[in-house]
C-alpha cells in the first residue's frame, strides 16, 4: 500500500490499491476504498475519490453544490502544440449537455429531448436487428470458428445507429471511431504532450464535421435528429447552431462509444457465467433485466467528475470549495449496503435498475433507452442465432487505460462443438 499526504491536512493518505487509470480489475480496490476510506483525496490526479453508493448518488443529485462544469475537461492539461493545432483549426466544441449547468443545461436539454424520442428509437429497431443478424452471420462464417465481439459486432452496431440518428454518413464508421478514440484519449487519458498531437488534429476534423452537419441541415430538409433541432430552432426554440453542433459532438461520441462497450461487456459477462447465459437463452424475457445487471456490475463508465462550488462535506469528509471529485459509479454499483451479494452476477436481481451507470439527477443520460435497446437486440439475436457462443479465454481479456471508461480491447469467442 502506497501512502501520500492530503494537501489540506498534511496527513498521510493510503491509495488502498487504487490506480486511477488501471481498468483490468479495479473492483477489489473499490471495495477497499468503500471499507477503509470512502472519500479519499488522490493527489496523483487531483480528485477527491468518492466510492460509496449513497455518497455518489447524493453528489449527482445536488447539482447546485456539485457542478458538472468539469465533466468534459481534460484530465491532463493540453500541451502547447496540441493547443496551437486546436486553436488554429477553429476548435470551439463544448459539451452537448453533460458539462453544462442550469439554466443553460435546462434550456438545451428541453429542446434536445423533443428530438431524442422513443419514436425515433423504435423506428430504428428493425434496422438494428437486421444489422446484428448480418454481422453475427458473417462472424460465424469464419473458418477457424473464432471471432471477436468487439470487432465483429459491437464496433459497428451502435456507430451505424447513431450516425443514422444524427444524419451523418454511415459509410464512415472507421473515421468516426477514430475521432471518438481521440476524444476519449484527450479528455480522460493520461497522454504526454507529444502523444496529444495526432489526437488534436483528429478533434479539429471531428468538430469541423459537426458544424458541417448543422449547415447541411439548414440547407436541405433532413429526417434526422440534427434536422429536428434545426427545425425546432426555426420554430423559435432557444438553441444556437453552435449548441446543435456541440450536441452532435457529444452524441457522435457518447451515442456509440459507451454502447460498444456495453454490448461487449454484456456478452462477456453472460458467457463468463454459463448458467446465467443458459437462463437467458431459455427465457429471452430475462434479457432486459440482464442488461441492467451488466450496467450495474460492469458499466461502460466507472467514474465521472464534479466540482464543489462551496465548502461542503461528502460522507462526513470536509471538501473545500473548488475541489474536484471523481465519483466511482463502478464502485457504488457494488456497494453491499445497496446490493445484496454485490459481486455476484445475477440476471434476475430484483433491484439491478437502481444502478448509477447512467448517472442520477438532472444529468441522467438522455440516451439510456437507445443504449439498452441496442444491447437487448444484440443479446436476443445471439441467443437465437448463436446460443453456442462461448469465450475463448475470459481471464485474458484486457481493458484500455482510462480514468473513466472501462472498455474491453477484445472479447474473443468461439462456437460449435468443443470437440470439432
């Protein structure tokens, strides 16, 4: 156990095995934090790390004390060359919703919610299902009977879905994925100044495309979410072109990146627990609950940020005004005071929906229903088309280093008879 000192008190601080950017298996360290120091200052990243369910939920709920203004701020300051590239490239993107605060957040979310409707989700479902079946069929044609759920299924499905919803080019999946990877690395990664440079170029291109989509929607009638927002603006709703482009900037990342991870984790968790997978295959009606249980026990986002606007307390610990907090939803979702036998994966868990994977309060994820719909469809079709799917080596699966996102790099699978 390493120890440092709280900058406010000079007292020694133990990290309890917690490593901010290590995502392979952070859960034992989360349990240690909950038990030993549920509100801990980590000088390595400059955040108060909050790990218990009730504390995390309370911070999310109290938006007047704990601002979301830092939710999209770079974890590591941008280097001079990256700043130059982004400034000269006209990069002025801002959060669509997650880092905005009322009244601005209230105004923009109200307009956006009119366009981001269940009607659009349900209209997309047949195409999503057909896409999933086509990808599964193609994967099962591999002659060596080895596939990768990330590469062969989860990579494409949510990306094509969100591009369709937004009105972007569905033939540019790889390009949008590249831009999204750069956004994740630049915002939540631990990059050197030199490593930031190619990502800075990508973010300029990404923002330019978001602005182009808005201009295109003004010039030509489009049946898309961007088209809906442009029409709402024309009808008098208070939203600017820059704000619409910023919503694109957010959705073209959040609308697929976390869902790619959710689909990957859902398949990984179910196949790692063959008894649970068999229950789902036998009764597809359990799938909706299984998705919530995956969100609870293995969420795409394990940590999110807030900033204290005044002197306050969290879990009995004094938090000075101006302090930044990292809320460990991945820990809160395994808090034994809220979830019985919390480390056990159970697709029939009665209170799985109480997870905090989508946040809580005014910033609760607007796209939660679309993410769950796509994951449900993927699991339904795997259970129908490929019930014999199994992991190649569950223990070998690795996750990318990141402060907030826990995404498997690959989920290798095989199928057919074990003796074939």
